[in-house]
């Protein structure tokens, strides 16, 4: 959980900064609207890199182990985030600034692409089967805690300095200060041991030369359905943590501290529903909880945005809490569900590919479409309709997946894997 919070904190402070200041720092010549759109596009670049990160680090995670790979992803994320905090603005080094920003964002995407699967496998592979959802919950809390922490960090800077100071240098503090969190994460990860399932696989010498090849030849349908099942989760979450931050300040005219404070509340609501969804999945099944979460998302998408458009601080907080709250019901169980769908020898790769492909479809593309929809229809309800439609697709994909709650993910470590 500690490592995942740090990784996603580094990932999310970029999204908050992209929504608040990157249009002025790196794309000043484009104006507020176009600059914000392009800043959010650089945020989306990381989602394109995430599937490649899942393949790259999944390969090493399946071949060399979960621990070594997670230490590497944490270092890559930490150094990339520090570099963004030190990056000169476009006014200082010209076009090189946004070019380097995109490159560093790609590195962040590669790192987080390899992070999630390894973190969940550390808990899921070591968990008793009957409470695997509860154990796998802890890495799942990483995004919600990280979003609340990122919002709190930017809120602190907003309350302690002027807008001019924040724009000039204050936004850099969360990026540079994250070095302290990375050091903590490294301390934790260097102290952990490898999972029992991976150790058994090594003892039995059951391995694959290219995990990604085996995933794509043996379980391509599983990867696609698992990604589709999770797509709505990403769409809701990244609309909440990136787009609505910009929408609240620019379209609704709410003060930046108010929007960031509502982000903290939304992150805590997301954490609460994530906990509930994960624990209930041990009782009623992963698939059933994801079905419930996606079904509620259909309704949540439609009702949240008219509430947000009321334009008050309270309505914005309520709408944001609905957007993030419905996410957790489905997000909590997938920490155990996705690892249960793949055998040990290519589990890191298979689970990571499913998760990050969903990230591209839901998190990378949807915030960009949201900007165009609001510009065209002059209301955020169009975004709600889009999210409801994506939730229907995710619901159908979930119905086509098997329920994996009774699957053992350690006993099969030394057993032959059927095609």
C-alpha cells in the first residue's frame, strides 16, 4: 500500500498540475482553453505508455520476481517526478520544455504500468484464498489515498502563497518533495520478501520465455474482457481527479482551494467504497461486485453532472463524491479478480496488460473527449451520458467473465497450464 500510494501520488500530482498551471507554464501561447486541453493531453500520454510498461515490467516480474521489479518501477517514477519539478518553463528554454515534459510523462507511464500488477500480486499471492479480496484491498487504496494526498499538497501551497508565487514556483514543491516519499517506499520495498507462488514456480522451473507471447496466445479473450470490464472505473476516476479539477476552477469559477478541498473529500469517499467492494467480494464474489459497481455507474454518470453544474461548493463536492464513490465498488474487487484470471508464470504480465489497457481506453481518452463535449454542448451532462454508456460496455464485459473467487493462485504454480 505504501509503495502504491507513492507511485500514484507522483502520477496524480501531474494531473492536478496539468489542470491548474501547465497551460500557463508550458503552453502559454495557446490561451487558457487550448492550453488546458493540450496540458491534459500530455497527462493522457502516460496512458499510452502504460500498456508498454505492463509488458516490459511484466516480463521481468514474471521472470525475475515481483520485488526487484517493484523497486525498479518506484525508482523510475521517483526520478521522473523529480525531473518534472526541476524542469524549466517554456519561457526559459522554449519548445524543449514541453518536449521534455512529454518524455518524462512517458517514463511515468511506463513506471505506473508496471506498478499495479506487482503490488497486487505481493498481497494476492500471499493471501489466504477466503480473504484474498481483503488482502488485495491494500494496494487498491493507493489511488484514493494518493489523490487525497495530492489534493492536500496543492491545497497547502494554495493557502500559503499567492497565485503568482504558485504559478512561478509553488507548483514545483509537490514534485520535488515527493523524493522523501520515494525514499520511504524504497525502505519498505527493499525489506519485503518474494511471494510464495513465485518461489514455488522457480523451484519447479515452470516458466515461459516470453510471458507476453503466452498471454496473447493462451488468454487474449480474457485480457480484452478484463480490460473492458475495468474501463468504466478508469473513465470515472480520471474524469474526477483531472478533468473536474479544471472544470471546477475554469468553467464553474470556484476558488482553487475549494476545488482541492473537495478533492480530498472525494478521495476519502473513493477509499471507503473501495474497502467495501473488496471485502464484500470475499463473500459474494468478485464478478458480482464488479457487476454491481458498473450498474451503479450507469446511474451515477447521469445524476452526478447536473448536480455539479449547480455551481456551488457543496454541489461540486457532492457530484465529485458520486463520480469517485461509484468507482470504488468495482475497483476494490479487481485487485484480487485480475490476478485470479491468470496462471503464475505469466500472471504479472496478464493482469498488468488487462489493467493498463483499460487505463488507455478509460483514463487516457475520455478526459480529452470530455473537453470537446463540454465545448460542443455547453453542459457537463454530455460527459455523464458518455460515462453511462461506457459503464454499459463494462457491464457487458463483466457478465462475460467467469467468477474467479474460488480460484487458487498458489496451488497451480507448479501445475501444467491448460491452453
